[in-house]
């Protein structure tokens, strides 16, 4: 296996295909911000601005500037997006809307706390890139706002009746594990460590089910199983994504035991979520094998596969566990055969169970400039680290 | 074509398969109400009670009692459901919740006005069956509550920001066209006629697009087109269903011109929504051919096909338009080859684009004892009327 050649494949797709695609097609110089609803060829098919995707694109170009190359074009692209969002993105209390018109008028109220999560992530990366304290302050203020809303993230838009069935969701603790690392030095070290402690405990002890080897999307407040549609729900991609967040934390804490646990969970979820009939990873499953509520349960989504590749490579880098490499080869093959569009560039996002393109878009309400470039970057860099490690004598490093 | 044989097929499926399936499997004698989450064999796989489906089952058994046979078992089944809902189903202001636990504790707040629509429909049929004035009063009170909430049906759970983009939806005016006929004598005749006038105008002049020959799901408050995800959305099944509501109104008003318009629209929508590649009617489309937001857009749903069969048969009965019969044969063939489960009875609800079973359930969060039995009843009776008409000399009736 030539790890360097593979690393180059991920790097080249990132730098020569995906990033140019978004630079070329998603700019909105007249209004600022990004147009993310792009058809197969990259043409804009809708002009609404979804806040998750605005911030994710700001994050992406700032991250590339910080980590790959200090290209002015990338920084300018990120800054104009951030200025648009600073001006239009939030209500007076600093809660970020869910969507806006092309001009920046609010469309959907700030009912969704992940808008704030991606805002904090984006402003933090941009602070690193620019040194502009205003972005740093916005990142910290938004992060604190997330913590204050943590116990009731939907606020007055919560539709469940108080007290009857209170469940906690996996998404927020999972994202917080990644977000604290993203914010880095902007946060007081005690807050970072306590947030990590809490997040790790939630992911590894509360939502991870030891008996089943998988992660549930929703559990009761006391951590117990809820035999309901929400309680039975498994989103394999979510669990798989969270495992590389955990590995990053474990690396920071030099905790090889935690990495080994994350690798075992990665392999378990993947064996569970892999579609034995048509290949690829299923989108939603019911842990008791009952019919899931989600009609899209059997579809194959780009982000699920991309996030899985990251976890497998990080797991392999840290542990040299052969299961990681074998699964990486299998998921890599499926992913590259099905998602990238050889004709018009970038990746398809939504395939049906058979792996045929279900929606030909490159960007929409949920798919933007985020999972593909972040995943390509992470896989590229992790493959480089694996290549480096493998040129050294095995006895020294892996045994 | 032997219309009587076809009528028998619909009747037999209703009385010997579908109704026994729900009587046998959906009872919850301990708590009252119905268990609607039933797997392929009819076994309960979830016990939550979804308010739409509770009222739709009450309506169904009351309707059969009123129109098919005064079976005490059917009436008892409806009454116990209604008593459960009377006790547990609404808040103090008479707004019906969206869902409840098996025991009747509220789970999801009354954010959804269609819970109230199905409540009014159910209480009205049950009033007809029992003469119990309490049910009649509940039907009227709920109907008035719907009218008072009509301009802001989601109330405080509305997530769109006020003033930026105000759209009106097709579902409510469409259902009101059916609901007023269901309530019949319970309403003052002036209110019935003015509600019909308003609903007909909304359906035929505002949401129906003359230039395209189809119906949009959402338009601006002034009726104009909104080039947005919501504005471009087409739900062919909704449009097709609404056309038999319009034909029923046209029959009541002895308006053959309106029937002919409804037939033309039925045929147009069906030609538009029919999947030329795999057969069946698509679930969602984008009127400009852009990628729809709904990942389930290409699936084939039971209710879409059932409602279409009703509109085609009513159209054929009233106009003898050959297009109605030709399409009926095509949709009938697709429907009976794909949806009924020959092994365990009742109908599958959700097929993938290829017509393969996507979810093996017979009932869930959205599918209950409603579209299949209502459709079987309507088709049975309309085929009987067609059979009667055809035994008379053609010269007298059709020329």
C-alpha cells in the first residue's frame, strides 16, 4: 500500500477540484455570504442562505488558510462571509437564525442550536487566521450562549410537552467535543477540560451502549433506554463521526486506552450500519429492527462515508489495527466509486440504497462546503502521518 | 369491462381484509384508543398514539357504521376511541395535541391544526352514528376553532420570522373543502356555503396554476409564485386528492362545468406526476425541475395512489371521459400489484422508486386506518354507480 499516493489523491481532490468549485460557484459579491444551493454543474438553483452552511464555509476557508496555505483569496472569502453573518446572522441576544434571504433578512427563527455551534467554530478559526479580536470575542460569546442554552436548546420552539417524556440528544454533546478543541486557547483551560470531561462521559458512557456496541441518538435524562421511535433511533454516521472527535481528544490527553475504545466502537458501528446487500452505510436504523420513522433511512449520504473514512484512518494511525485498514479500503472504494462527480467536479450528496444518484445537487439546504473538504483535509493529513510512521522501522513505533 | 366485478374487488378487500385487520390488531382495551404502529403481521411495534390517526380510525368505523352496515362492533370500536380522545386529546382551549402516550399523556403540543381537522371529522361522523349531541357539539366547537386559527395555524410554534416571507399552504383550504361536507347539517348552511366558496376559490384559482396545469403546495399571500424551496414544491398526491373533494362539491351544487375542470386537472397532474421510468406517482416534485428538499421525493406512497383512484373513478362516473378510465386501469394495476400484502393482509404504505417495499409496516406515525379503507369504500361505491349507469341505454345518459 502506498500511503503517500493515497494522501495525494485526497489532497488533489481537495485543492484542485472541491475548493475551486466553491470559490467559483458560491460567491455572492453583491450581498456577501455564500450561495450554497448549487446544481450538478455548480449553477445556483436557490438563493436562501442557511446559517449552518454559511458558517461552515467560513470555517472551511479559514481552516485551509490556517493549516494549508496562507492564500489571501481564501482569507478574503472567509472574511466577507463572516462580515455578512456578523451583520445579519443573529437576533439581539446573539442567537443565530436558521436561515436568511439572499440579502440577509431572517427567514427561520433561531430554534436550532447548531447554528450557534457552527458560528462559534467559524469565528474561532477566523480569529486564528486574522488575529482580529472581534472574531475571537464572537466565538467565546457564542460558545457561552450555547452552554447556557444546553438544557433547552430549542427554547420556545420546543414542541414536546413538558414532563411526559424527556429525552436528551446525542448531537450536542458530540459536537461540543469537537467545538472545544476548535476554540482552543480562546477558552480558559479549566472550561475546556470540564467541557471535554462532560462530553466524553456523555458520548462514551451515556449514549454508547456497551451491550450493543453502538451509539443511540436519544436516551432518557437518566441515561436509560426509551423504547420509542426517538429512543430506538440509530444514526450510524453520527456515531462514526463522533469517534474521530474522541480520538482527537485522546491524542491531546495522550490516552491510548481511549483511542482503542474509540476504534472498537468505530468497527462495531460500521459492521452494524454497513448495508450487506448493496454496500455503503445506511442513514438511519432502529435498534430493535423495527421500521424507522425516517423514510430516507436506506439512503447513502456523503457525510456519513466521509466521516467514517476519517475515523478509520485516525484509528489506523494510532493503533495500526488491521480492521481499520481493511474497512478503510472497503469504505474508500465505495465512496470514490459513488460520490465524486467526474464530469462536473465536487461530490454528489444523496444516493439511493443502490448507490444511484438520488439528487444531483452539489449543495443545498444541508450540504455545503464542509464535510467533503474537511474530510479530504483530515484524510490527506492522516495518510501523510501514516506514511511517515511506516517509513520508520516497525519495531520502534508499532510494537 | 365488468364494473360490478371491480366494485366487488374493492368491497371485499375493505370488508374481508382491511377492516378485520384493524379490528383485530389496533384495539387497546386496557387504555382505550387505538394502537396504530403495526408491523407487517399486525403486531404492535410502538405504542405512541398519534392524534391524526386516532381520529381517522374513529371516523372510519363511524363512517362504515353510517354508510355500510349498522354493526354494533364497529360503533363500539369508534365510541371507545372517541371517549379516549375526549378525555385525553386536547388542552383546556380545545386544541388537539399531536401525539400522546399509550395511556393518554400529552407528548407533542397542539402545533398541528390537522389534528383538529380530523377531530372535527371524526366527532361529526360519530354524532351521525349515535345521535349523541356531545359529539356534535365537539365537532362544531372544533370546526370553529379551526376557522379562528386559520390565519396562524402553528400558533406560537411557528418558526418562520414574521414578515420576511409569508406563504400560504394548500393543505388547509383543501381539507376544509372536504370537512364542511363531512360536518353537513351540523353547520349553518350559510357557513357551509361560504366555507365552500372560499375553499373552492383557493384550490381552483389560487393554488391551481392555469399555465402549468398543476397545483402548488405554497404560494405568497397575494397568490403569486414564490421561487423558493417551499414555493416550488409540488405534491401530486395532494392535488389529485383535492380533485375528488371538488367533484363532491360540484355534485352537491350540480355544477358539471366544475366537474369537467376537476377532471382536466386530475389528468394533468397525473401526467405530470407519473414516474415514466418505473411507474407509480412520485411523492414530491419541484415545479422548476430543481432538486427538491425532500429526500423521499421519489418514493411511492399508498395514499397518493388510493386518492388518485377515487378522483379518476368519480371523474369517469360524472363525465364518462375515456382518459379517466384509461388512467384508472393503469393506476389500478400499479396499485394492486404493489401495495396490498397478499401474505399478511392490509396494504404496504411505503415503496421505493422501483416499487419495492421500503418499510414493511401496515401502520405507523402517519399511516393508519384511513386512506386505504376510505379509498376502498369510495371506489367500491363509485364503481357501483358506474355499473348502474352503464346498464341504462347510453343514448339516454351519456350523450
